[in-house]
């Protein structure tokens, strides 16, 4: 792909984000910066090119307030306050030469909502498309978006990893959402889940799943990175079901992230080979 070579000699424009990178700007410094994405570094590593973008976003944080500290709130048992503040985010566009794939890796450190994720994703996608279009002097658009939805059922039906969250519907149209609180047990083996699944002959339609694996990094460290495919029940009523985002957490570093991506791609390829 032509775009894999255009950043070899690209000079990154100056910006407050670039000047302070790899450190984050303070909340006071962010107040004077306009909302928008700024490229701060181009990294070449392991046959891939990583474009690091920084931006400021307005974050809403819910905080529980003690009603007893305020005389007028004495009759309330629970009070929630919402604090809004600016925060710097680090997002990455990864260009994978070998697999001819472009990944948008969104920073979701503050547990942003699904709508916020979608808005941020589109912001990064559009900024990347504009940057590439300017460099190649022609209109450039990302296409052929990967659909992660088929991997949900493949993950559930496999014996790999530990399922720690599962949402599904049954033939009777009931909706179930299960979470496993015990860190070393799998929902597939949980007695209540097995009993319910057996009652419907295993005919469930999974639309959301979280799976974690034990991953031994080339030292004595064992990590447990987690993959969440955050589908919704409304997707099941569509003829063209499509899930385009995956959430990867609890990574100790890039090796954990790549490990999960490899697992995800394996289940996507498995589904394609069976259809």
C-alpha cells in the first residue's frame, strides 16, 4: 500500500502536544488548546508504522457525594455529582504492512461511553484520512471495515480463554447478561449458565462477550489481558450485523496487546473458514 511509505520523511508540525510528548499536558495547559488531533510521533517497529496522535477531550466523571455533609441533602440516601474537565488522550493509528491492515487504537482510559467512543473513532479516522489525502494529493478514504461480530459466537463455543462476561438472547426472546466475579472461573462452566443453556439445548444467540487469557511474557510475569466485544441485543434483529470496535484492557505492554489481536484474528479467520 502506498501510504505505508509516505511517512518515512514526514516532518511532524510543531504543537504544544509534540513539544511536551511523551508527557501529558496539565489541565491548566489544556485550557488554552483548541479541540483537535495533533500528530506527535511516527514510530517504526516490527514491520509496522505507528502514528501517535494527541488531543484534548472534555470528560464527564460521576462521583458519589456524601449527603450528610450538606444540610439541604439530609433526606437523600445517595447523591451523584458530575464533574467535567479536560484530559489529554493518546490515540494510535497502526499501519500493518504484513497483513495490509490499518488499526485505529483508541485511548479509552476513562471508560468513555459507546457514543463517545464512536465520536472519537470518527474524529481519528477523519484526521488520518485528511492527513493522507494531503500527503498523496488525492482523496483518500478508509474502507473495508473489519466486522468483529462473528468472533463472539466463535469465542463462546471454543474452549479457549476464560469467559468473564456474556450477554445473549434465547429462542424465547429473553435477554440474559451474566458476569463471572471469581477471577479464575469461566462462565462456560458455571452451574447456573450450564443449566440454563441445557434447558434451551444450547440455542443461544450471543451478542456481547468478554474473554481473558493467561499470557506469559518472556520473563516470569504472567498477565491476564482481556478482550471485550461490546455488541448490543438490537444488532441481532438486523440483516447486516456489524460490530467494528473491540476493547482490549489489562495489558502490561504491547506484547499483551498483540497477543489479544492475534487471538481475535484467529477466531475471525476460523469463522470465515466455516462459512
